[in-house]
């Protein structure tokens, strides 16, 4: 049975139209034994420490170079769960859909979520859909919650940084934020930019298992690298020293930021991680990260110190130093 060209209010009514939407769209793409039972809740058999994370996604535009709101919702949630050294296993998915959204758009998003969740190795086992009148929401909002089993007795946490630790990045900064800005404003750069949206859980689990001691993992999403480093410094009550020239930024992002007057250290990332490890685990950590596609450009960018606790100091290429503070205000709304 075919669907109409656009999403109708009927599809959120709970009646026959809702049942068609569930069976012919969501079950078709999210297919798994737990979801297919269509119970009011998913029954899961888990044992051990769990990591749970929830996030809502309102990115505009819905589709952008390197991803879309569907894959982004999966990547963002599995990455958050993985930052505690956990293996993401199960996901929930709730959608708020604007009446009149092209049905082809909704199906493309659902298909993208299904593909991203399969790649991450996590099943979407429960969900909800609401259709609201035109204008009550902008096209499509998604909420996802992820659940995973912690794989280590000493999971990475924001307060576990220690003096002398090495601070690593898994790749270039600012790609996602600049991509969304350029798409929204219709900007074209000499070198195209693309979102880094990606699932990092396989790489990070390999890191935790092979290196053995990883103190902190964090993804520098909203607020970018600068804000996230400040959050960790405050949690650990230690200082961070960052070498500006060591922070990887692609030529396309650097030139785009220069043109727009933006700092790439404050732009969002959706497929990168900050890793803080003991100095004696540095080489092993870099080797592990670089063995994965998502970590080919992994590098050391700084050191944890007892000086200036709760502060991040940026060492400039000309030998100066300045405080790298948290983001003030909203640099770019609805980037995720």
C-alpha cells in the first residue's frame, strides 16, 4: 500500500493510519525481534554497569553534506554512550513530525537511521511518533536514547584526568559546524566542506580494551573543542595546556572560518573525540586510533597540568599564551 505525498495528521492519531506508518515504514527499516513485538516497552536482558544517554536533534537543514538528521541522531547518541567505555546496544527513537512533511523525506531519514544503527551495532527497540499541525514544529525533530554495557572496571569519566596526562584528538575540528552554517546560508567555499558525523563506538571500544587505561573520553559537539576542554578541566579541577599549532583543522574549514570571522575551536564536531590518557599510554593510544578510519588523523594537542586548575591555556604559534574560555552566547543555533 502506498503512502500519500505528505505526512498527514492521521499518522499520529493512534488509529489505522498510525499502524500503517509503524508497520510499513518503521518496522520495515528498523526490523528486529524486540521492536517487532510492538509491546508498550522493550524487554531487555542486561547485566552489569550501564551507560545511558539521551539527546534531541533539531538540525536545519535536515540533509547536509556528510549526513542528515537521521544518521546524526544515531551517531550522536551511540557516541555519547561510548564515551563511558560502553558498548552501545539498544536505542529508542521518538519523532515529532510536522504535518505536510514530504513522505519521501521522512522515509529517507528513517532509512538513514536504520543504516547508521546497523553500522554502529545497536538496535532501535522502541519508539514513538507524533504528527503536529503545520507550524507547530519545523519539519522534523528526533529524540534518541542509547543504552550500553560498560566494558571496563575503570570507565573514562570527566573527573579522571591526572597531571601529566596527554590530551589527544581523533581528527580535525570544526567540520560539522561550518558545514551546517554554509548550507543554511547558501555559502560556497573554494574547497567544499563536509560534516564529520560518524559513529565512533567501535574505535573507542578498541581504544579502551587495547590501551587498558583511558582517563577521559568526550565528544566536542556544541561549543566545540574549547568549551568541552573547559568542562573537563572543571570536572577534574586541573589545568590544560593546548598547543594551538597542534590542533588539526582542515584547510577548507580554516579558510572558511577566516572568511566568516569564526574560530574553529568553538565550532561543533559530530565525529571526533577528545581522549586523555597517561603519558606512558600515548604511543599505544595513537597507534590504536590511527588504525581506524575515524582516527587516521589522531594526534596529541596538549598536556594536563596542576597549574591554573579549571582553566585551559592556549599556547600560540608565536610563543604567547591566552586563556581559552567557554563559548559565550550562541554561535550557531540548531547544529544538531
